[in-house]
C-alpha cells in the first residue's frame, strides 16, 4: 500500500520543522551559556559543564524507552509527551536563578528523547523508495538549525538574555505540538519497518562490528569536543573584545564560511575509495584546530582560523558519519546501528560537558583543550590501526 506524494511531502516537511524548532532553541544556548551560567547562584565550572552536558545523558538514556513505548502507544502520543517534557524543562530553566534549577531544566529537556520516534514516524509515513531522501532532509534540517542558532544565539542572548532563550524554547515546543497535531497525518503502521525495536541478534552483530565501533567512537569524540570547546569559546571572544551585540557577526562569518567548504568536502568524502583515510584527514584537521585555538586564543585572527577549521571539519563529519554507518550496516541491522550511534552521540554531549567543566575548574584552558586534543588523537589512532577502508 502506498501513500500519495503530497501526504509524504507534508509529513517530511512538518516533522523536519518540528525537529528544527526543537534543535534551534537547544543550539542557541551554546554560544552564550557559559558566560550566563557563571552568573547564577551556586555556579561552579563543574556544574556549568553538567548543565550543558546533562541533556545528552538523558537523551541517551531515554531514546530506546521512548522508541519501545511508541511501538505500543503510537508515535504521535509519545512525541506529544516528549514535547511536553521539553516545554516543562524550558520553563524551569527560564525561571531558575540557581545553576541547580538549570541543571534540572536541562535534564527534563533531554528526557524528551523523541528523535528516534520522529525518525520512525517519517519511516511509517513514507515509502521505501523515498525514505532515504526523507532522512537526508532531516539531517540537513539539523545542520541548518545549528548554523542559524550560532548566529541567532548571541543576538537573542544580548536582547532577551539566556532566560529569554529558554522561554523561546518553550514557545517553540508549543508550536511544534501544534504542527504535529494539525499537519502530521496518523501513520499506517504497516507502511514502514519497525525501526525502534532492536533484535538481540542484530544488536550483538552491530556491537561486534569493528568499523561501526570506530564510527561510534568518532561521534562520541566529535560531540564531546564540541560541548567542551563551547565552555571556552564565549569567554575567549569576550576577552578579545566582542560583546553580545557584536559577537553574532563573528559567528555569521565563521558559520557561513565553514558551510561553504562543506559541499566539496562531502563530495570528496562520498567517493568510494579509502573513506577512512579521508575521515582521518578531517580528524587531523580537528586536532590542528584545537591546538591552534589553544596556541592563538589571544589573537582574533588565530581564533577565527582555528574555529573555521574546526567547524568545517565538524560539519562534514556530522553529515557523513551517519551515512557511513548506514552503508556499513546491512539492511536488517541498519535501524539498530543508527540507534546505537544516536545514543553514543548523546553520551558524547554529556561527557564533554562534565569532563570539560571539571578540567576547566582545575586546569583552565590547557585542561579543556588538552582533553579535546587527546580525544581527537585517540580517534585518529583507531583509524590508523584499521586501514582496510570503509
């Protein structure tokens, strides 16, 4: 049984918009959170890192339970419930004048682990012939949300404060619920495979695949480095003379220039020969950028070039790693492989925030950047050891 193209198109665009609304608010916090958080009562570097990273921990813990529940209770009710948690967490964080309240709010935001459910909903509402394109639209939407958030975050933070961004997240959550209720059709569960129900044999097979394990290590390193780095980027830009009303220009130039490098890098990476060597070159770029940020963090030009290198490599890896996972996994294990990949990704967010905050407290810039560089070096070594190619 097939669905008309118009219904498929509406479902893909609407679910992608819901994804975008949720992620846009979450990403907007990154460029301004570290400075704001240190102004809260009871704030310490460790608690600031925890507040930034705990979202990833609860996301990782609740992805699979939400997926199971959606198989039994339906996709849309679980997404509604998750968005309700997201709104509640946003309101608690907005009302808090203590770092503990923000940690609780971010924890609740992470408990709205509806990413796998929304992917399953898209699969339910699309035919197999268009499903790959639908998933690509979802990935592109997340990437564009990140780029837009890097520019809007400092602007809105200067105008309404980080508390205002949390209030905006609550509004975005409510708008997402409205879009889901009004525009997304109820899925015919027989249309798509059950992507959220892991099979024991598939799980063991995926966990035993060395190449998939290497990619899972990669996404953990990538997101741990991102969160840890954002513990130092805002303060560094302030020291260089940027203020809330002007820092958005820096991010705009940085993100646009890094996005311009993404298409040729992705085309180069998608060529079939020696993909792991190409990933290795991008990881080496991450390593160089982190070293450059540490060495030249008192220079505006040095910081700009280092972060451009970081985000160019990050954007390319963020877009290509899931594609490599889907290619390496067989069709029977693809859903399981991507589910594990997503959970490890969120664990990386948590570890980056927690470890970065702890190292910042005791060792400052050298600790945080040393942590990021050690992660990149570990990933690079794992790629070097496995030279068979993807």
